[in-house]
C-alpha cells in the first residue's frame, strides 16, 4: 500500500507495478519489499511539498482528485484497517496478535519496528 501512495504522490517517473503475493519468492522477500517502502516513505515525508497540493488517484475512473494530505491519511488509515483484519484472523486461528494501538506505541517511546 505504501508503495502505491508513494508513487501517486511522487513524480511518477515509471509506471506503477502492482505486486501480488506470488511475486515474492519468500516471506523474507516480502518483508524486504515492505522495509524498502517504509524507508522510501520516511524520505518522502522529509521532502514532500505542500500538503494541500492536489493529485490524481488514477485507479478511480474518473481519477479522484485529492490533496497529498488526504492521500497520506488514506494510506495510514487503510494500513490500520488491514492490521485489524490480520489481528482478527490471528485470533480465529488461536494466536495472540501484537498490540498495534498508536497510543501504546507513543507510550513506549516510539520504538522502531522489529523485523526479525
């Protein structure tokens, strides 16, 4: 998801490549792709232009015209939606999902992601 919103809010120098689970040779390859997107997002946030700049979200027909601020809000909200889905599924399978509440992360001092 972050790759799509980075592309849509950026210069769009290349065509966006949609990835499917089958495109990754292993869970490590998928994790590395996610880590790459997170690193790119961190750099993007440091250099992004005016948050009210309007962009076009091309996967809507006709394209949706929204601000960069709203595009980034959508990316964050959509990611949290999927975290909830994953947590529900883990519970259904008898697992215990990690806490993903933003306020808990703040309370813990904003620790970096643990990828291993």
